[in-house]
C-alpha cells in the first residue's frame, strides 16, 4: 500500500471527513432585527430580542424556539454561530432538520446540537441529542463518535483531540461549527471536535430535511447568539 492510501485509510477509520465544496456562507442575522425569524410558540415572542447587535433569549419570558424562516426545508448544511451564557448558567441548543412531531410528545422531531453552561456536564454541553420520538434516542456525548447500524445498534468510540471543558470559555463567547451531510453529523466547539455520529438506519426512520431552531430551555436563564452563518449544501 502506498503512502497516500495509508493516510486515507487512517483518516477514514478515525473520524468523519468532509470536503469543502467551495460554496459561500450567508449571514442569518442582519445585526439589528429578527427579520427572517419567528418564535414558537408565538406567545413567547417577547423572550427573544436583539440587544447591541446580539440575539438574546430570556428564559423567564417563555421556553421557546427561535425559528429561521428563510430556510425551512434544509437537509445538508454547514452552520456556524457563537454563543454565550452571560449568567454562567443555562441550557440551550439548535434543532436541525426539525419537523412537527406527529406523536405529540414534542413540538418537533429533530437532531439537536446541545450546548449549555460549563457546569451542566458532557451529556448536554457538546453532545448530540436525538429529539426523535418513535425511535431510539441514543447517547452521543461530548467526545463521542457514534455509529448506528441498520438494526439501530449503537457503537460508541472516543474522538481524538476532542474539545475538553478547559477549551470552553465560561461565561464568554464560544464558536460552534456544525456539518450535516446525508447520514453524517458532526460539530466542533472552539475549533475542536465535540461529537459526531453516522446512522445507517433505513431512510424512512431518519430525518432528511426540516427547520433550524435555536432553543431557549429554562426559566431564569439568558442565552446570547451572534455571527450566525449558514451554507446550504442540498
């Protein structure tokens, strides 16, 4: 085996690799208004505002989602944003490929990028969460690489050079980069891999397209977002 083939074999065995397709990111936020966004449920609209060029969610004004209206049927994507919990507490995240939950157990089904304050633990901060009633909701926590086989059996291994708690800035801004392509899902925090998974379930059991929704989870918390950028790969 020549040197190039050896390198490619090592890369494919360690992690999910994504090629840059040359497309451009577009801004999701005009810096001064929530034009192009809506709130679900609508009664919690007061929970989201723009303050000093930053999107702010206030939990005491209603548990809710800020929904990006300009792209409601998104499958493959790259998403970049920065987040901060100024009070050093809170639980948030982003629903991706979100669709209405016909079971009624949740408002939406989605693959969920979990973020939270530094003390919340690796099961939330830096994890993927399966908001998928009607199928198994596997654990893929910070530092995990998960493969789900065609029979819904999970295999978890550890990511190399994964983000650690020391890499995440308490009470300050942190940068997230998400890539979803086909059945492969990956995200990083502050430039280091956080969690990723591949699912080989039949197509009818997977989520393929849907909304992008930023979450406001708990009363008493504040979450802030800025530098929101989207590249649609469909």
